[in-house]
C-alpha cells in the first residue's frame, strides 16, 4: 500500500511540473481538508484540477493540508478519498493572490473498498446546517460580478427572488413585502444595527454606501424566512456575513477605486513561526478626496471606513479572532440645490429643505473557540457596537417673504451595545447534533429627537432618554438525519426585554427530504419576534391635560409566524430549478390607538423613506400578511458563463386590528422578475474579457391619493383614507450592464470594470409630490443612466 501511495505521489508531482512548464502564469492554491465526522479519519485526499491533461494535482499530508500551483483562470477542483463523497469546488485563480480553501468531506454510507462515491455540492444551500429552506449562500465574487451590485452585498441580493427593488439611491433590503426595519445584520456573530454609511437614525438598516468591505468577506448566508433558532430579534431577514482569515503564509496587498471609495488593503502573517494572521483595509470617499485636491467643488458625500480582522491560533484546541470596524460619513445639502422638487406640508405649505447627516459606527468583537473534544465545541463572543448619528432637517417656507430656516426634524442618537454571546455545539454521532446558546445585550443610550408640529406643540421633543436597558435571549436546536434521505430539525428561541418585562418563546422546526439525488423537498417554520425601533419605546406624548406620557413604553414585541415550503431540482450539472412558497402572518404590530387611523409600523423605513418618523400612542393590535410563490432557474458559473432568472408573485397587506378592513402595504407591488447573466472570454497571455447584465421588472409601490379639491382649498394635503394604498406608481424597470477585463501578469493581477447603471436611462419613481396650488401630482425621479468605473489590482511581496 505504501509503495502504491509513493508511486501515486511521484506521478502527480511529475504531472504538475509538466503542466506548469506549459503555462507560466500560475498561482498557489492551498488549504485544509477535514472530515465532517471527526470519528472517521481522512487520509491522503487526492486534489486535482478537473479536466487537466496531464493531471494537475496533489495529495494532502498527514494533517490534511495541501498546496500546489494551478494555472490562472476559472478552475474546478475535485477532492476524492475512498469512503467519502467527492467534493467539487469552483475557484478563480489570479496571480498576486493565493487561493486558500477549507474543504469538508462527508463520509459515504457505501462500505466498499477502492470505490469513489460522487455527490455534487449544492451551491444553493446555506452554510448554516440548521437551515433547511428560506435561505441561500452567496460568494464574494458574486457581489463583484453581478451588474449593478457595485461590490455591495445588499445591492447584490436584489438579484434574488423575493427581494423587492424600491429606491436605487439606497440599499435598503425589502424582503417579501416586509419593512427593512425587520432586517438584521450579523458579522462574525456580532449583531450590528446598520452596516452602512449615512445612517439616518435608530431603526434604519440601509444607506447610500455600504460600510462592508467585500474584499474581506468569505461566503455568507442570506436568510429570507423561517430561519433556525440561533437567530432572533428580527422578522424580515438575516444577513449572516463572515469575514475571511488573512493569508498566514504570505503578505498580499490590493488597491481599488470605485463607487465605495479609494481603497488600500493588506493581509499576511505576524510570524513565519505561527499560523496567526491579519487582514486590514481602509477606504476613503473619492469625491471628498477630489475636493481636497482642488479638482471638485459642490455637494460632497464624505465617508471613510477601516476594517480589521486578526486571527490567533493559541494552540491546537483554542482559537481567538478579533474584528474591528470604524466608519464615518457625512453630507450637508439644500434640496433645491440638487434638483429635488419643492415639498408640501401641512405646516409650511411649499418649502425647501436643508439636510445634514453625520454618522459614525464603531464595531469591536472578540471570539474565542475551544474544542473540548472532536465532538464538542464552545464559542464565546464579546462585542461592542456604537452607533452615533445626528440628522437635523431644517425647512424654509417658499411662500412667506423673508422666511428663515426652521427646525423640522432633529435626531441625535448615541447608542452603545455591549454583548455577550456563548454557544456550545455537540455531535452525538455523525447523524445527530445539538446546539444551544445564550445572548445578553446591554444598551446604553442617549436619544434626543425633536420634531416640528402644526399644533400647539410647535417644536416638540419627541424623545429625551438617557439610560440603559437589557435584552436577554436563549436558544437550542437539535438536528437529526433520520435516514440518508430525511433530515429533521427543531428547537426554540426565547427573548426577554427587562425594562417593560416583555418576553417571547418561539418554536422553530424544519424538515428536508431527498427522494433522489437531484430532488429536494423542504419545509421550515416557526414563530419570530422583534423589538420595535428602540427609541420608539421612549416617545413622549402630551395627555389631554398637557402632561408628558410615555405611551409606547409597554409595547410588546412585534411577532410573525413563518411557513416556507420549497422544491429544488438539480436537473443538470450546475443547473437547478427551485419553486418556493411562503406565508407569513404578522401580529402584535404597533398601530395608532384609534380605529380610524391607518398607520402601521410595517411600512416604516421603506419606499423612499430616509428616516423613520416617530409615532406615539401605539398599541399592539395591528396585523399583516405576506404570502407568495417564487420560481428560480439558475446556472452556477461554469464553462465561462452563469444565468439566474427568477419570478415572484406575492401580496403584502395589513390591518389596524380594530376592524376587518385590509389594505395593501406600500410594498405590495404583486410581481417581480429578475434576470442576471454573464460571460467570460479567456484569451491568451493572461487576458480575460467579461460582460454581465442584470435586469429587473417589478410592480410599483403604492400610495394613498389626496382629495385634490379639498387640498387646494385648504392649501394642505388632505388624504383620502377610504382608499389607503389603492393607487400604484408606474412599474419599476432597470437594466444594468457591466463590461471589463482582467489581466493576469507575472506578479500581479489588475481588473477594470465599467458599470453602465440604468443603461436604458429609465428614471424610476422615488415618490410623488402633490402641488396644492396647481392640484397636480409631480413625480420625484431617481437617477437615470450613470456610468461607474471600478479598478482593482492584487499583488504579493
């Protein structure tokens, strides 16, 4: 047996040298292969480039590590070992950037010697093994590759079924008709309220420019419904992002210029004697840089961010990782100076606006992992997140002579969140495992919010809160492979908010059945709860006697019941068809304590909103429904092209809970179609040309009409609340085109891409404004055609 292995190693080595001699442009591909079952040992896994002739490959060493040179370009690696299902991994190899892989191989149930069992990896399945449907994984390369994404994961997921495009100027994520305030950002286990620049206040989860640096991310999960027990305090979706480890054997660098700014980054090792590593990147706003250099003057968006990850292998069983993010952004402008139409308001009639945004975010997290045994792992995370925002909005009447700027809205919110998260996972056998954990969040807040009213309140302090409160959570989930075809999982998630003694207990369950290799049925469901935007609890209202009351303080959690059923058919290599149906029943939704009011928090933060207006006198009586069907046909990147087409047919409605009247939400567009595709043309001497296209067609957002004559007579907007959200703006349509090249040189790779955003120059609707003088509506339009250039270079020393 040893002689056979020796000869195999010699043959593989000779094949590699012969292949390299034919192609000078190669880069190192290395990594580690481990067994999914720690009780079943992997030994000398064969790793090779599929389709290479002569064979380019190697064999793992006794610790499961491998390293070999691979020609540049897109390659498919195959990992094979007797007694295990073979794994296939698609990679993009470029000079100046090593490819580092961590591969998990699953033991087969076929007890035959010298037999290779092949099972193609399902790339559509989430990384989190407790999730069976309602989620999908995505790669960082997709974030760069998809046209119109601009390196922003939040914009990239708009290519997926069920993610509704509304406002191109922001990256708010509207999932299956839910408000974006229900989305939760998670980065390496740290829950962060908003991972975007130009954060406009408590509760907002989107922004104009992402603070996430995609160059630092690894493959991550996007959950759209029915997520498992480890996740909580969210109702719309979970963006579970992972930062990758830095290269612990080589110093590598990159530079990039594009929509997200001018960027410099580096990764490498601290010492050749250890396996610890660092990963760091800094970005700065290009318009601000041009202004400082004297090349530009005008309204300047200013932003910068620093991202860091440090990894330390303390010993064989203990690992420590530290992440840090600092982001700062600001802008100051007058609406009329940027071409925005005049506004109408009950208080001032026609007016102009002056807006200033100043936002800072600090994130620090330290995660310690210890393997007590091969089957038991304990993970403990300590984190600190600071969100510091200030957004004053001033108005000036355009009717009154010698008018001056007056306060319309002023939010100052400083929020520090200290968190402890500890979880333990144990595998009873390869087919059964359990995970449980506890989470504690301590919020130390300083909220100050003012708003101008047309009644006796004038400029009134809506919120004035200094203090602390806590959110406690616990969860557990069990996973059992009943047979090789049937998987069952179930658990619970619990929450407790201390200052108003609100609690929730949420069961979760899931099942996946594979009657044949290419066919998968799955179902998942459960109960889900979420805090309202935190400053809402401390809204001050006036009683009939003029006393200050905190009418929202006793509000309970918003709640939702999710059910998700899917069928996936892998009808050809790298192709799959997926049909998914979902139903969400939302209840305990805050609405106004008035049967005649139509307000619901389910519409907050979306459809053109740049801020969440505060509302008092709320009660947990509202309800809502989101339901629909999604159909997806997808071909993953292979043979130099990919294709993604999906269609969504859905409804999104709500009630105020006082009567049976049901209204559409503003997001109830009813349909959505997406097409994303791309092709790469490899050429000689390291050149690759590429082109990508993405097109979306969606039903328009909804609005409530005004009584036109009454509005003209009273010179203020008078809404027809008997027709809530009955009308719809014209449909949304946008096509983005991306073309460029990638050039592999001897020591570095550079890439240039031009995004032709909204290539048809279709100006979608941001919102509507009603002119009380003319009695007509005016469309507020979004950006038309705009090119955007991104240039990136990777190199190593």
